[in-house]
C-alpha cells in the first residue's frame, strides 16, 4: 500500500497554518494540497456564475493565486474560515467581472464596436531607391547615428560612447535626422 502524504491528512486550518509558517519559503506540499482541495470548488463556482469554462478557469487561477499570496503574507486572520474567505473572494471577483462586462457592453451600445470602425492599414513598402537618394543628404554624423541606432540596434548611450557624444545629444541628432529623412522620403523627386 502506498503511503499518503502527510498534508492530505491535515484539515484546511492546519494547511493554512503550514503555508503561513513556511513564509518566506514555500511549502509546496501544503500549497499543492490546498490547490487540490479548492480548485474544483472555485471552478464550479465560476461555471455556475460566469457560465463560461474559460472564464471559470481564469477565475480559479486568479482566486487561488490571490489566496496563496495572502496566506504567504499571513493576511488571513482566522485559519478555520478558509472556505468562507475563498468563497467571499470568488463572489467579489465575479461581481467585478460582471461590472466590467456591463460597462463594456454599455459603452459599445453608445459608441459602437470599435473593430467595425477601423480598417487594417495597408502595409507601406519602403522605397529603396528613394532612401538611397535621401541618405546622402544627411551629414556623416547623422547617418552614423541612424546606422548605429537602427542597423546595429544600439541604445543612445552606446551610440554616444562610440561617436564621442553625450547620450542626450545622440538622441537629438537621431530625432532631427529622422525628421530630415522622413521629409525627404515624402517628396517625389529627389535630386542628389
């Protein structure tokens, strides 16, 4: 016969005390047993009140995570009231979910569905010929900052160190160079 873990023999209050006493460490056996006991109850509560299996699973994870965090922090005053505590948290979280859904539906009725109003933007291609005509119009320092920032993917402090600049100055140069490049790219005929 296989021996049962000691935590299965404990009542809820003893599990609560074991989890609280182990803090800041984690008593994984006690927490696993608590999860095993409470997860089905919380999931059933979620199914009954939310009527969606995915929402019930989310509720179960959220409630059990909140419960374990509060137990580790020693915030449960009466260890023998764990089931009532968890049920109360379930009730409050479900109410908050319903309020959010109600608010969202009300706003959708007033302002309409935002996904209907927006269309996906057409992806813009990069005109390589235009870019090759615009880059020489930038100074060497501006081109260097842009190449190090976007091609080498370096942050401003590394770009500045490599070019002997202050980080703030490198950011200003990058900003101004991008403005010049954007203006040049928006023009149709660019002469070098």
